[in-house]
């Protein structure tokens, strides 16, 4: 009844992933995900540093091990630390579920719903290609779609398939936006950002989408940290008539959270933020002052199931809901962890879902399901994901940093 072995894998089946495997003296194994997009090796090294500290510990004591790694590090928080702690935490929940023969959501209080409303990523370089993209998601059963659009005169824009450097295909019909493996270089690709062009373009795009599809589908949008607070306030106001489910990361308020007060004062467009926030403590002010509506953290980046459950319980008292991060850089292991927590908490909002590539899914065998626009984690004991180590070894790590943004005059800007 102790942790006997800790293995760390870095594999790149379609894109890079950091996988943790914990094995107990009884031979039970658990998986965790420490993938930190563009900085994967740093998270893997952190795991290798803490691995010897885990050996001999009782795998049942998840909370104690969490506190040991968090408080014991002395250097609290930060994306690398928290990705590593998350991986250990999820692996221990996986083990506990397997030992007891129940899915992890059962250990978290059981299912609070039959499935998780899910959104997909639609995008277009123009309205016809955007409509094709939305159609392809609606055809698959999605009831909610994220809408991203290219900008006139700007060669490539975040979130838009078919603009320069984005990739196509990936086992799905139509264009697909995903930065890997299109960007496998040691030095980041650079992109251009212009807020004026964006603010002049996007409201018309949402209007066209609402005119074509009506009010029955949920529309989401990711501003990706690119507007100033007053621009975000104005943008939120401009798009109010199109009833967005949320605007995400409208201003880079992860650091200076007071920036969101300006936005809140001016608009009722719901605010989602947090995919790069890595600790529940960084949400305390945001929640208490009700400066957000949806928590965007992924279980893999914000301390695992143990920490995120506390965060979401606190958020529940303010009717703030989940919108956990679910891009392909959250591995299938991390995605399953998101789904188990999402199914259990009372304040689930929506789940982001980008299907992983076929290559990725050959290495990770998942048991979560997608039906009629809803995801479900499945009922296998633990988190329900298996990892093919032998196949993973055939896909060595490849550097793939995220892009860097510059304004038209060359100034570096948030990507
Ligand atoms: O840029 O996952 O909402 N989704 C996103 C993602 C992030 C990447 C960064 O690793 O913003 O596309
Ligand atoms: Co985002």
C-alpha cells in the first residue's frame, strides 16, 4: 500500500504531451497529465525532481500528498509547479478509483447531470467558410460553438483555421485550427495583432451568424488576452445584441484582476477567464467581487481535481460556473479529469472540446463519449484512460513553442 514507481513520459503523437504514471506496491497504476504547451520539458523535469519524494508514500492520502507537494515546495504556484502537482493528483484519483472499482466522478459525490454540454471550435477566413465550419459542428451534434474570424489585411489570427500557419484535417471533415504540429520549430512564429481591425470586424461577424442560425445555438468567443480594459468594455457592449454565452480572456486580467472591473461596469456580456491562471488562490478576488462568470482553468494546470474541486465549490456560492479549458494541449488524460470533475460539481457550465488527432488517440485509449453535443467521462474505474507506452516511445518530443504577437509597429503584445 505505497507508491513504488513514478515514470515520466514525453511523447509527441501529433503534438507534445507530458504523461505521469504512478505504480503502487499492489501493481495498481494511475495516469496524470503535466502538459504545458510550449514548455513541456520544464514540467517533465519538475516531475522527475519530485518523483523520489513520492516513493513509499501511501497512495490513499491524496490531500496529504497534495499539501506536501504544494506547501513543501516552498515556491508555491506557477504554471510548472502546478502542472506537476496536477499530474500527481489526477494519477492518485485514478488509482483510488481503480482500487475501489468506481469512476472518479463517483468519488467526488456522484453525477449531477446526465452529460456535459460541450462546445467546438468553428472559424473562417470569411463568412462562407465560417458558415461551413459552424455547419460541420452542428452536423456532428454540437449545440454550442466558438466563433473566431480572420481579420482583413492581417495574415493570420488566433483561432482561425485556414489562415496562414494553421493546419487542416486532423481526421475531421473541414478545416481545423490547432497550432501543433503545424508549428514545430525551435523559435516561435510571429503574428500580427491590430485591435482596431478586430473591433471593426467581429461584431458584424456575430450579427451575420445570428441572422443565419437564429438564437437557438450558444455562441462563444475567445478574445485571447488582446484588448485593453476599456476596449474590452466597449467590445462587450457592442456584442450584447448577439447574446454570446461568453467572451473569453477579453483583457489580460490574470495579473491585474482589477482590469475586469472596468469591463464589468459597462457590459452584461458574460466573462470567462482563467486558462493561464494556475491556482485557486488567484481566483479569490475574481470570485468574491464577481468579476467573472466562468472559470476557464483546466484540471491539469490548476492543481488537479483536489484543488479545482475546492475552487469550484467556492465559486458555487456566487453562482459562478465551470468552463474548463479543453484544447488538444490538455491530453486525453487531462480531458478525462476535466470531465469527471465537471460531471460531479453542481455548478458545471460548459466544456470545451477539440477532438484529439487520430495519432494521439492511438497512444491514449479513452472511454469518454460524445453524443448529441454532450460529453460523458464513461463508467470505467478511475479516470478511464489507458496509455500505450510502447507506441508513445515512437513519437519523440519536438520543440513547438506558441507564437509571439506583435502590433503593426513591431511592439510585442500578448498572444
Ligand atoms: O491558446 O491551448 O481557449 N482556448 C485557447 C487555446 C490556448 C492554447 C494554449 O496552449 O485559448 O487555444
Ligand atoms: Co482561450
